[in-house]
């Protein structure tokens, strides 16, 4: 079967720092995979490369067999890759609900200047997603004053509203309290399975990885240094040595 | 909500000149500037400041003068054509401008307006140079009206134009496209990650704001009967910004309130402060920014909500 | 062949020198304060007005040589009177606020300063010729050059070198560079960033006013000069890359030479030449020759 995302020989450096140094990986449709690795190992950079925010100096990214390597973020998004951010990226002049409605509108038809954003169809679609992430109570709150944990959720809600085929989540559970991690990941992964969305998430909590990932990729200094089923990889002594220091 | 305010303003502006007749002209000119300031306000919604927006005001005004020179005499045709011509100019200039944000956007707009001012002043054979061009009294729906009758009709048309433009802009700002414009100010990167071209969103706003300024320029050209290069000068751009900020950008009536206020002040101040008019504009701009960031319309809205809410 | 173009090149370089003073001030202030001061051109015109007024006054009293002193003293007066005052009051209030607000505030200041000049100096055109006539001309290979132009070019080179030395080799310069590199860290190691801001802004005011003063013997000084200057200075700074001092120097030369060529070949296009150059550069390099825009970390 052809992988939905296929990355070959990806390189980029920032002022001498090799943030991607020959990354290679394949993800298959329907999988939920995790990335682990120390801070600064290039996990976020990898997501930036896949979504067009950072242009690689070398290498290719294939989505559904088509090269997307040098496309800008908006074109990649329109092809069906959405992402949530390590640092939540919200429209701080809008409420949580409006943030998600904007994503819903973007996903259907943003270019018409007549009907209001605040319309029944968009509203219902957005509320369904907020419901999923238990964000209903914050729907009308302005995002500028939202606590970090909820900002993180709102950020994920926007990504989900885009109905992607591939979802990239950068540390979805950071900033979320330990007690809430499991319920959050439960709902996200259940949603992913139900909607048949392929996903990749960056994670520092090994329990979360073991519980939810079909496969895990271990990152170090800009490259994949190990991969496989969590039960093998997470108990591999050399991986533990590499990652445990920070995890 | 907005409709109520607009009707209120339209009634006041329509009726006052019946008592004080010279107000009719002042209000017509104010609506011309208000339209242009509404264009400035649209861009402000996206966090962009054009300090050269008088460019489009002047394009609308000169387009009107040239169309009349080309023997087009019908007012409605003039307005429609001038607005379209300005929108087209907005599309060309905007295609370049939307690559920039912040100070680059502001200054590049200023630069283009200065170049245009220079051209208007220097191309004497075409534009009449610093003397400008005369704009005769057009016909209205084929009728040749006397100047007083025409001015009264023009005043009504201006009010209709104001209400129509304000309602259209209001719809636009509330639509997904208008909301995406505000999203540019707060997080343009995320907007791109929604699959939306921020430049595209901005270009629509830019063309709309140019068209409004063009309509305002056309109205002013006909009302004043004369166009001069100063229509494109930065002093007018400064006034447009002040009008937008003073009126408040939280709602479409804002720029018109600002325009009426400023034109009235000017009518009274012109006798003793003509030389210092720009300084007054500058000082007012600072005062508004420091002390009334939400503008007159914001204050109006706030007072009203406060009066309506029963005491808690 | 060269002889034909030599006067043209000297004209262009003298023009470049004047543009350089004001543009480098603009770019310097931007690199330190991250504010592009729309009122910057007004310091140029203030410097020009003041030096003409003082210069013609002393020349009228029979000391034309003193008008050279006026060229130096006027920018100092403008700087001392306005630099710290504006930075400490208006600008300070905008630090850390939105860029839109900073633009509005400096634009407001610009409107005020432009009218203030009209109120003080009226609308007539001022000029002085003492500095130009006193210095006379030089003949090289049969071509006559204005010594004043040669002086301008030499001064611009000196200022460029001086700025470099100041920034790279003096205590103040190192403080400025530290603040430019990272304000937070600079504050953390105990640098008084707010003093650096005031100094840098005042230096910018001085450079603009100096440019205006030095220009005053070569042009008529009248209302509108400040507005023309800010747009020209911005064009030059943008061509070079905002915040790039070397960029501003190169861009000034580019614009100066193109302008003098335009005066020679297509005089009617002379006023728009800088903008055509700007447009051409920005279409190829959207943030200027040496400029770039960093990626926001997400
Ligand atoms: N836009 C950028 N500019 C400069 N350096 C960057 C940029 N993005 C990432 N880096 C560098 O690349 C390396 C990897 O960063 P990142 O991908 O954020 O790591 P991780 O997400 O694994 O913590 C770090 O050394 C970081 O400083
Ligand atoms: Mg990261």
C-alpha cells in the first residue's frame, strides 16, 4: 500500500544547526504515530517542513504520492494536511467559537462576502467540535484571556475543523494537566479512528505514547534514530538513554 | 443595530440643512470624506494603515473630471464609472501592496500617493497642473438642474450613498471574508494554515477600500466643482486617518460620525486656524489615540448599552 | 568619454551624500527602537530652515564664513531641543504597543511638526548661498566642480566611517549593538536600554537635521520639504533593507546616481526616479537589498 505521507532525505539548517539532517519516514493511511525525542531535536521543524512553513534545502515530501515539498502552507492545508501548534496559534480578537467557525468557513467557502460568519450551519459544525473537546463552556470566551490548557484545546479544535486527512499535532498534551491527558487523548484518538484521519503527534509522555501510538519514531539531532511499535522501541536501552534525560 | 444608527444619522444629516442651508454643502463634502475614511477603516480592521489613501480619493475625483471632459454628463454614470476606475487602480496598486505589512505598507502607500501628486502637478497639459480641472454640473437622470436644485439632489444622493455603502461594508465585515481580514491582524500565520491566502483576503479589502475612496472623491469633485492635486496630498490622507480613528472603527457609522464632526469643526475653525489645520489634525490624532481609543462611535455605543442595562 | 560623465557622477554622489545622512538616521533609529519614525523628514527640514536663518543672519552681519558654523550648530540645536523630548514622551509610550499605533503616533507628530514649521517660517522659500560661493570651484581636467559638492561627498564618507567606528569600537556603540541584538538579554546584563533608546533616537534626529542643514545651500527650503524627505528617506532605507546601515549607504548612492542621470537625460521624470528604483528593487527583493524578514517561531 502506498504511504499517505512519505518523506525522503529531508534537510534544513538554521545558522549551522542541522534541524533536519536526512529525515526519512513513511506513514500509512489510518495510522496514529508518535514522535518522541529531546527538546531541540527537530520535531517541530519536521512538522514545519511537512506543512510548508520551512522550506527544506534538500529532500522531498510526498502526500498521497504527490510532491508537496515547496508548496506554501495554505496549499498544503487545502490538500488535506492540518496541524495544531506547540504554541497555540489563535485569532486573539475572536472568541473560541469564532475561531473554530473561521476554520469551518475556510474549509467550505471563505470567499463570499455576503452572508455572516455567524450562521447556523457553521455554528453547529463548530459547536460539535467544541463538544468533542469539552470546550463548550468556553465557546464565547475571547481567546485572548483563555488559560493555556484551553488555548491548546482551541488550537486543536481549529485543526480538526479543517477535516484533514492527515493531522499533525505538536505536543497536544503539553500544558494539559496530567489527570486530563488521558481523557483528552481518548477523545482525540476516538475521533481520529471514527473519521479515519491519519495522525502524527509529538509527545513527551511515554505512557501516552505507549497507549495511543501504533508506531513511534525517535528523533535526535534532526534525524530518525529508531522506529517501530512502542512496546519494542520504548524499552530499547539506547532509546531510553537518548530520550529519558528530557522525557 | 447598525441600521438604526445609520437611519438616525441620515435623518439628522437630511433635516438639519432645511434649517441651516449652508450645512447641506458641508455634509455632502463630509460624506465624501466619510466614504474614503470608511475605506481606511476597512484596512485598519486588518491592522493595516494606509497613510496615502488620498491617492484613491484623487483618482476618483480626477476620473470624474476626465469623464466629463470626455462628454459623460450623467451623474449616476459618472459615479459608477469613477468608482470602477478607482477599484481597478486599487487592484493594480493593491497587488503590490498586499505583499507588505506594518510600516512598509504604510510608507509604500504614502510613496505612491506622493508620486501621483507629483504627476498631477507636473503634467500640466493633461491635468491642468496645480490649477486642477473644473467639474461642471452634471445632469441627473438626464435632467439639467439649476445649481441649487442640483446641490439639494446631490445631498440626498450622498445620504443614500452613505447608508448603502455603510450597510454593504457592514455585511462584508461580518462575513467570513471580513472576519478573515481581522484574523490577519491577530494571526496571519494561522490564517494561512486554514488554507486561506492572507494576501487574497487583503487584496479584496484593499480594492473595496480604494473603491470607497474613489466614490468619495467623485462625490467631492461634483460637489466642489473643481479638482486639484491636493486631493492626493498626504495632508488629506492624514485627515482620512483621523476621521476613521476619531469616529471609531468598531462599526461602520464611525467614519461618518468622525467626518461630520471634523468638517463642522473645520467650518468653524477655518477662520482663525487655517494655517494650523494640519497641526490640529495631528494633535487631535494623538489625543484620540491616547484618550479615546474606541472613537466617538465606540463611546456612543457604550453609553447606550449603559443606559439600557438596568442597574445591577 | 569619462570626462562627459564626471560632472554627472559628482552631482549624483553629492545628492547621494545628502540622502545618506537622512536615510541612515531613519534606518539607525529603526534598528534600535523598531519604530519607523514618520516624522523623521521633519527634522531634516527643521535643520535646513534653522541653518538658512542663522546662516543668512550671520552673513548679513558681514561674517559669511560663520554660515559654515551654522551648518553644524543648527542640527545640534534641533537635536537637543527635540530628540530627548520626543523620545522620552511620545515614543516611550508606544514601545511594545502595536505597530499600527506607533505609525499613528509618529504620523500625528509629523502633521504637527510640518505645520509648526509653516507657522514659524511662513510659506516663502528660503535659501542661502554663502557656503557655496565661499568655497568656490575646482577645475580638474578642464571640468569645473563645486567645492561644496566635493565637501558633501567627503563628509558623507566621514560620517559613514564615523558611524562604523562609533558602533564597533566605542562603549556607546557596543551598548547599541547589544540592544539591537537582543533587548531582553541586554537588559538582563544590566544595560540601561532606555538610555540607549534615547541616544540612538537623538543620533537619528541629528543625522536628519545635519542632512537638511547641509542641503540648505543647494536647494530652496519651503513647506513640503519634510514630507518629500521622509518618503525619499524611506525609499532609500527600504531599498537598502530597513535597519541596514551599509544598505542605506549603497541605496543612497544608487538613488543619487540614478537621479542625476535622470536630470540629465529625462528631467521630467526626476522626482519619481527614486520610487521607480524602489519599486524595481522591491519587486525582486521584497525587503530590500540587505533586508530579510525572520520566521516567527510557531
Ligand atoms: N525559525 C528558526 N530559526 C532559527 N532556528 C530554529 C528555527 N526553528 C528551529 N530552529 C532550531 O532548530 C532546532 C530544532 O528546533 P525544534 O524543531 O523546535 O525542536 P523540537 O521541536 O524538537 O524541540 C533548535 O536548535 C532550534 O533552535
Ligand atoms: Mg517542538
